[in-house]
C-alpha cells in the first residue's frame, strides 16, 4: 500500500467526539434533515425565525381550506346573560373563519408574549391574526421585523421615519433609523383569546 493510500484512509468518516453535541444547537434538541422545495426555503426560515423573537411565541399558518362550522349569532345585545336559542333573537349563523380571515393564503397566526400591547386589547398568550395582503397604514397594529427581531406594535411616524408604538406606558417606542433593517410583515386584523 502506498503512503498516499494510507493518508486517505485516515481522513473522513465518523470520529469519536466529533460533530455538534446533542442539545447544543439553536433549538436545544436534535434536528432532522429534510428536502423542501427551493421556493419554500425563505418561508420556512422566516417561520422558524419569527418564533424566536420579542413578543412572539408561536406562529401558525391559517388553513387553506378552513372547516365550516357556523354557530348562532344573536342580534340582541345583552349586558349580561345569554338568550335562549329558542328566542327570536337569532340573526344568522356566524362562521369564525369567515368573520376573522379575509385572505386565507396570506394569513397566519402569531401567539403573543408579554404585556406591551395590553392597552390595545392584546394580552399575553393571545393569538393575533396577521394578514400579509393588507397594506399597513399609520395607526395600524403590525407585525414588524427590526434588525431581525419580530414584534407586534402600532405603526406610527416620527418626522419622516417610521416608529413602532407599544400600547403600555411601561415600554418605550421603537424609533426606526435609516441604518436599521426594518420590514412590515403584515397587519394585525384581529385577536383570539380563551378565558378557560
């Protein structure tokens, strides 16, 4: 056997202690390799990045074909209590998918972490509905990326530059400067909260 062949056999292959240690990656767990369409790489990277930042805990895409399960919508407004389904107050049936989502293909859900938007009615652990097809205007609550960190805040303006306003006096506005990477990912069109 030649010296060159001996050298080749010593390189490559599995070596004890080599490679990334288990649980040491970004997610603290083992990962899987999978094939995805090239056109979806950015979407998946965005999905993973969004769940790692600021006041965002979880993100889910809306179903492309939502189930249709309308419930009774009572036309009579009540300060307390609830009318009987036998009453004549039933106005129509309400489908929450139809009521909350305008564009299924461009809508996703984000779970909120923290209390920076409580005065806007968005509490810790609420799920907000984000529509990427809606153009953001001043005063809209938006999902924005600032230097790679995602946050939900109210879009405002300071002179000619945008700024993001919290809805809680404990927090300061985020002033966007020209050297920052800033992008609006979508407009918050609604929120969902469970009491139990």
